[in-house]
């Protein structure tokens, strides 16, 4: 039957919708396909209608570039001309210059950020986290996944320093300055009667984004505020406006570790794209907790999950987390019904011969060790960036090339690790 939904969840739109309607300027404009198709058609519409402001065109083109180059599974789903999409983004650079951001982060943070060492947290007899070891590196951009009540907020509190560990140790670098974009909008509570201009005017005069200095007014405009809204009292702002102003106040305070706890509340898709664009040039550590899969994959480079009180790395990203969740739910259901659950991995393992299985297990162990060794080598490279003479451009270029080669090697190892983990269970 027919199905209609109103949502800002872009991944959901892409997954289930064959058509998208945009409501704007008193009209309803239909588009074929889900969110990715809508972005392409809107970029083409904006290109044809030259009166549309250049800023929005560039932002949508950047969004399209990520959609086309990022998740390959989505490129065949929407029914639009792939050649047209490729032509539009032909000269569009990657959404983030990871090497440049890593250099900025190393300069601002040094080599020590926050280390969680064998950390556990309990509230009375309830154990929330256990045996958590995580060394956060300069410039790390991490998404945290997990079900409600799994312990994600507890983990964030440990990193920010608002909660002490029951077991283990939390070590912080001396230059670390943590800021958290909370769900409660605490930063605005004491300024309800003041206009936006007054609140922003108390802070510093400029903000550096992607190597360029911006005034608070320019940053406000980039986050979707119009000039006429600067005189609006905080109490009269919409939920989305308050969320964007909260982010601006945090950025102007110049932290070097930014924690986002469900940052997409009250934001529409245009404002989400604008916020992601600002975060692309964020030169510090970024830790994001969100149920918005699109946001997680768009602004972070790796993902972890809190599962059963433990923090687990997800080389396969969100897709691996969903697969594990499905297997865990199936096992729970089988246990409740009294029937043993045989996973797909166990079925594949049973189909292998003894010698073949041993060979795969041996290769899996070798790849696991090499992945750990290569990851350590990358961390040492980042330390070299910190101590290298910034005027030695040839030396910096060599380090950049070495880092790029190491990243490519890690990507290949992670892909093979995932293939082998499915085969050996």
C-alpha cells in the first residue's frame, strides 16, 4: 500500500522512499527517489536557477560528493543519471583534508589527549562499564553506537571529566579542553532574555575554520541565521535555532576536544548539512553519540560500540554494529525459546574443512597482529608531525605521503580482517 513519512532522518529516507516532496516557499515540489536522489536533483535545480545563492549550491554539491564517493551501496538505489552526478562533483575535493586536520590537532593537543585505562563504572550493584581501554589520539573523529541505557552517556562523562571511574584510571593531557554539546541546551539557560547579538558579542572576535578566520556574524550566517534574527531574544528562538546557537557558542570558546551528544535534535536536513560542513574543518578531536546513522558516517572516521558494558571497535562501521545486534537478538530469542541458535558465521565455519579452517585462522591471527602493528606505526607518524620542523616543507610532504600509504595499508588490512572474521566466526 501507499506509505508517507515526515522525518529528518536522511538514511531512513534513502532506505525506504521512492519519492521525496520538498515543501518550500508555499509550494510542494516532488523529486524522484530518496534523499541522495533529492540532493542531486536539487543541485541541478540550483545550477539551472542562477538566482539561487552560491553558498547553498556549494553546500549541496559537497553533500552530493560525499554521497557518491562514500557509501557505494546507495549509488545504484536512487533513479537518477549517474553521469550527471559524476560531472557535478568532478572537481569537488574530499569533504575533509585529514592530513591538514591531523597537523592542526597535533599542534593544539600534543600527543596526549584522554586515555581510559582498564576503566570500570558501577552505580551501587549495577555495573555500567567494565574493562574499557581507549587511547584517544589527536584529531580522532569517533562515533559511539549503542542502545539506550548501554552506557554511552557514562562514557562521555568519563571523557569530559564530570564522572570519576570506579575502577581503572583516566589520564588527560595538560592542554586538553573538553566541550560538550548536550541535549539540554545548558549554555543558553541563563541568557533567555538577551538577544542573540548580545550573547555572541561577549565572546572572542573571530573563529578559525579551515585556515580562514571568520567573525561570529559570518559563523552565524554559515549556521543558517539571518541578519534580522540577531535581535531576537534567546527565549523566542526555535529549537533548531537554539541548537545552532549552542554549537556556535561552544566553537567560539575554542575547545580542542568536542563531544556531541545527540546533536541532530530539532534540526532539519539543510541545517544538518550546514552543521556538518562546519564540523568538516574542526581541527580537534570529535566524539559523536547519535542515532542518526547518516551523521555518524558523514562526520566521523571510525566507530565504536558500547555492548554489554564493554567498548568494542567496529572496523566495519555501522553495518557491522547492526549485524552484531541482529545476531545478538536472534541468540536471545533462541535462548528464550529453548532452541540453540546457529549463526551464519557458525554455518560457514562448519562447511569448511579442518585444514582450510586452520589456514584461515592462522591468516586471521597474522592480519590481526599486522593491523595492530600498522596502527601503532601510524600513531608514531602523528608524533613525528608534532615534532617536525614546520618550515621543512619537503620533510612534511614525505611524512604526508608516508601517512597516506599507511592509511591505505590499514584500510586494506581492515577489509581483509572483516572477510576472515566472517569465515572463521
